[in-house]
């Protein structure tokens, strides 16, 4: 495919458009026609293979909209209902968990805790430790006794429901999510270079390796997920344009499914099924991004302006150059005006720590049976304590007040965490709870003091 050069778009990605650097591929469509499609940087630094329009990238959470479509196709066939209860399909889900519907799962209003958050809390290291579907279902889901909130009352982005959705697709259709999507989505839309991989080691033709900048050089960083639903989509920007065209031509899914995917609920006012709904009445925006190891992705559409931008990266971008910002910079060139800025996480203000905090009260070992892990809290000096967990270095707890502490960077998944210690009737510390105060992925997660 040949497209006219656009120096303004090239300028946005100029810093990656050079030998020895990973980069990205970008495509733009206007009024249903692809008007720009180009690669920047290198897909394979070992062999100096450049990125291009046909380069295949790991698309991370862009997978969710395809998982949602698979569910909606089964709904359309009368084999499922969005109101069906998840327990009927997932026997490992504890009866301690209240009724959850498929709709609540896909809208992120189920309260089910995020599998990657739980994995890092349990000491697993993303992109180093392999995470399988059985790990999620038989370990994290089977142990889950509490939720972030009562189902249907709030929103919390979580990967786990989409892993459960992939299990439901297989149980109902008899095909894996990968097989079902190939037959009913990718093939009908002509997405010939798109697949969903079942294991992280599966060979994918023309795939770009993922990279991140570590200690003054690029190093390979690949996701280690042996699961489908929330991730593991492998695709190109050309194929994503074919998917975007389907929201207009409605070849797959039809109006009811595509409308449902773009309809938020009261509890998820900015999220449909696998898609964020942003912007305003003048310029509505439908989008989703993806972030795994050495990959970043973004697909954004402006329905009224008939504009779409696909961006697939094989480099872990810093937050200041996030895909949310980059796709809007591209869109601005074609729209002639600034789109609505991306929604950012809000980290609440923290009070100044008091001078006298009873640090010795918090020293001890704490256990969570929901992740099967023990945390150790110990003194490191006269005025500080640290938390230590399996495989990770000790991390400082910064006092906000008596029995209240914060952790500024707990893990990749938890940017800012509030740790609140609890006391028994004798005023002795008997445990603590953890809350994610940056994106709300974790609420009221309890550890019990065991020593």
C-alpha cells in the first residue's frame, strides 16, 4: 500500500524513526478510506528489520473489544445473555462471591479483582514469570473471597473478567476464543494478519519484538501470558483499520452488538464493552489503549468526524509520551483542532505525617489467603518501616498518620497504595488493608497479622 507522505505525522514519531531504535506503526482513516499508513523504527534490532504497515504487534488490551464482540456474537445466536450469571460458567468462582452477570464483567462493574494486580501482589514479576489461564482460574479466582465493591455499584478496570469471558466463549461455542475469533471476526473482515495466541511462545510471522529502555540501552521485553481474553491479540495497523470500518459497515455483529459495545452503564459512565467512550456531544471519542511489557497500543475513533487512528508500538513508552497523547496529536492534524484531552488518573493529596507514629506496633508478618502470600513489615531505622514480599525488594511505608501509610510505587499495576492498619479490642494491630488510590484497581484488600 502506498500513501502520500505527511510530514506533520512523521514529525510526531521522528525520535523513533532511525536505525537502532524500536518504534511503531501508525494508520489513519478518513471517511472509511485509509489515508496514511507507515512504520517507524525497527521491529527486530538483532536483524535490523524495519517496522511497516504489515508488521504484527502484540496489542495487549486492544484484545478486550474482540473478546466483547465474541460474547455479543454468541448473544446474537441466542446461546448467551448478558444477564446470565457468571457462576453458571465458572464453577471455581467461590459462592462467597455474590451474583455477577456477564454484562457487569465486561463493563468492569463486577468488582472482581484484577489478575495482574493480584499476581504482582503475590510476588510474580510481569514479563519474567509466566501467567497461565489455570493460574488465574484455579489460583486467583478460586481463592477470591472478596470483591472491590458490590457488583454493579462502581467501576474498576480489571483483566480477570475478560479471562473469564474467554472461558465462557469456549464453554458455549466449543471453540477457543482464538478459534472463534478467527472464524467469526478476523476472516469475515479480511484481517488476514491478525490472530490471538494461546501461549506466549507461539510463533507469529512478521511480529515485532518488544523493547524497553534499561540502563542506557534497549532490551527485549516480551509478555509471558498463556491466556486469552484481556490480552494476546497479535495484529497490524492495516487490520485494525478493517476492524474500525466494521463499526460503519456492520459486517460482523450488526447494529445491536456494535451499539451495545459503545453503550456505557450508570456504574461505568465512560466504558462500554471493551471500549472507552470519551469526548463530548460535538466530538465523541471511542477508544482503548493497551500496555504490556515492551508493547503499547491504541485505537481511537471519532464517529462524527469519520476519523480513526491506529497506533501499535514495540517500545515501552514513558507516560509523558503515552499512546493517548500520541494518537490525539495525529488526530489533531486531520481534524484541524484539538481533541478532548485524555482522562488522567488522580492521586489524592496526602497529609503531612505526624511526628510521633508508633512504628513498633506495625512490625510483624501478615498473611492473605486470597493470594497465598506473607508480607513482612520491619524497622529500618528510628523513623521508618518497610514492607517486604516474595521476589521484590523492600519498599518504604510513608506515614500519613497513626495507622495510615502510603506506598508511592508498589508495582507496575499499583502506582499509589494506601495501607491502613487495623486494631482489635485491645488496641493491638491485627492486620491491615490495601487500597489503590491511583486507578482504583484494588479496594479493601485484607492481610491478617500472623506473628
